[in-house]
């Protein structure tokens, strides 16, 4: 949020926990949360990447620390939340961002190991994080805010990715269920649902300019999202400006879910 041309600290004195925070969307969100005034615990599996993420956030004036954990292991998630409260004294908000993809194919052709790996990380990992975050919020008796990273594929099905689509539908369901279960405890639970992102991976997958242009004809805003745009939505949902938003999955997709291709052809 800008006031008189200056960015206001909407999350001052808040403590945030961000999984998958060493790169991509997670790092962008962790940096934005720190810029908004939060103290941020970055969680990830890679020590060197964690150290670099903290260096980057601190170089921008933010307060951050790193904890190593695998979100699919309950004891490690529990320990990561304990490390957060030990370092910063409390927990106010969490961005459960960790997720993976795997080799695609038609549903009947998927490998069982790939299905299990995607579901374990994307669905069970989010559930475990929510479990221990919510327990901490209840222990503090001060409420809290959770934002889960879903996808447009949590709202629709795309071809050759049944396991990923199922995992993101699970994230949407977990988000809504927790919002219902804990709203009266002052705990808000929402999700973001990004479409295609402007990342090096997108560049590699869409190196052909003609194919890239054809793909983005499906988006009324005919480009991928910037990481900073995803991070801004996370900061908004974490702030008191969103205090009455609960159980929502916010698409950040340039209008893709509205039927972008049809909309463009009708213009």
C-alpha cells in the first residue's frame, strides 16, 4: 500500500512463516512481507539457498531467518513452527507455498510414484503446515492468518496433469474447511490461485514465440503474472485490509478463468 508516494508498513510487528521461501513465488512473498514490516521465517530444504534468501531480504532492510524443513514430515514442520516462535516470540501469519509438479500424462498413464509425490507435497504438506500453524494460533489465543498457494488448476482441470490438478483441488478444499472450522477462533484461511507466471521455467517451456503468443491469447491480460504481483496479493490477504476475507481462493490469472480466449475473440 502506498501513502503519499511511500510504502506503508501494513504488517509491522507481525511474524510470518513462509514455506518454499528460498526461490520463486515463496522468496518474492517473503521479501514483500518483510518490506511490509513483518519478521519472516523462511522455510525450505536447501541450506545454501536459504542463506542466500536471508541475505537478499536483509539487504533490502527486512528482518528474516531461515529454518530447514521438509513440509511432508510432521516432526520437521512442528520443529519449524517451534523455531519460528523461539526466534520471533510468536506467529501471526503463514504463507504455505511449497509445491511441486511431476512428469505429466493422461490419468491412466501416470506413474503411481509421481502421483504419490505430488499429492504428498502439495496436499499433505499444506495440511501439515496448517495443522501446526493453527495449533500455535490457538495456543496464543490471538488469532492468525493463513494463505495457501493453490493454482488455477485448483478451480479447473487441464489436460495431462490429473495428479497436479487433484492436489490443487485438495488445497482449495483444505482452505475452505479450515476457514469454516476456525473462523470463530479469529483465524482466517484463504488461498491464492495463480495462472502462468513470468519465471525462467516459463521462458524455457515457451521458448517458441509463436506458441507463447498463442497461449497468452487465452488471457485477457495477455502476459504472465510477475512474481511481484503474486507477492502483493499475499501481503494484501495477510493485512488488516483483508480482515473480513475468509475461505476465499483469489485468482491471480489475468482473467484466464473468466474464459479469456472467448473474451478476446469477441473484442
